[in-house]
C-alpha cells in the first residue's frame, strides 16, 4: 500500500472533512476522494460513513487509522535513519500553553542538533487533545501532566519521559499586604480570606473544571474570596502583578513572572503536578529517537 496514500488518508481522518483536508494538503478534493476510494477498494472495506455532505470515520476506519499511522511513522523514521544527519525535518509539539512556554526553551534551545536539523511546529491545546494528536499521528511529541496519561485509556504505543514536577504556591506582587503578613508568620487561612484571589474557571492543563478554583487549592478546607475568574493566564498574572489579587499557581510560573511566594501558616495541603514528554517510539533509529535522546541529556 502506498505510503503517500496513507499519509493523505490520515489527514482526511483527522479532519473528517474533504474540503479542510484538501486545504491542509494543497490538493483537490477530487484527488483525495480517489485516494480514499483506492484504499477502501484494496481493503474491501468502507472506512468512512457519509453523513449528508460530511464524512465520519467508522469503526473499521478507526482501526485502520491505527495501522496507517504506525506504517507512516515507521516509514518516516526508517527514511531518516538512512538519510543521516543532513536532512531537515519538521517536528510538531503539542500541549497546554503554560507547559510549552516553560519547557520548550529548555528542550529545543540547548541541543544544537535540534536548532540545525528541525523546523518546529508548536500546537497549543489541552493535554487530552495533545495526547490524542500523538496517538493519531498529528503530532510527534506532547507535553502533558502525568495525571492526563494515567486518566487516559492505556496506549502501549505511547512512551513517556519525566520532565519534572512543580509545587503550587500562593503568588503575590511584592507590594501586596499579604507578603508583609506572611513574613511575620501571621498569615492564616482565616486572614487569607480578606484578600482577593484570581482563579481560572477551568484547569489550565486539561480545560476541565476541577474544584471551586480549578487550580488545586482545597477550598473545602480553606475557603477563599475569589474576585477574578480568567482562563487566560497572561491576563490573570497581570492582575496579580498589579497587586489586585493573589493566585495559586505552579512555582515556575511565580518565579518566571517575578512574583513573591507567600506561606499560609496553617494550610497543610500542597498541590503538586508532574509533567512528562509523550512520544511514539520507532523501530528505526530515525530523527525522533535521536531527538528523544537529546531531550534525555538535557533534563
């Protein structure tokens, strides 16, 4: 079966729309329709159900998509093994915006081979979509929380590398009154309630509402006065930097935005997240395995 046909089939399957797939590939819808028909004839199976003017991958199509992504993946890696280090490759990295902002400079800037040999496509999205994209061949690697991988149905084709962890902290502007109170060890859960908090409405990693503040704080144990709701972390942190509110954020966020961490003397709960690089390894010693090796040397 022709690898280029399989590559086009994967794009059609991802979009489930011939017009969108044709724009993505810069080919006509008629040409893509012929590719799909050619594959279906070889398999003697219908892979898409026609729903009005749209197409939808059916059960057989979903199963074949797994085979197609595996074949294309292995073919690409085998080609890169024999081409050596002279070729230029495209790598697509997906994940939540906060994790991409924090980890990508480290993962991509230090190994000179990455700068020289890769064009990097960055796709900011929720971690569930990022993992699905790697599984279906839309992305080469994803950055996500360990929780996302554990929550997902086990996929033996995906491998994971630990990138580290982050402890959440109460972050404040340097001139915020809570900073002085914390220095005197008099900031308690009760006195904390007097200060406004800024919280996301959904988790910044998965896009799902988790608890009252969606930020890991135990509001059932230490209620907060939430005055600001904002899913855009740039805006949320701007509110914190101006001293209008406190926020409960990963420690690397507080550090990178020059915010002060304040301790609440009687709050004994500590939220922690672990982060991982997710990829689909290959039998061939192609560019992906070499890229992963370079990442392991950096972290």
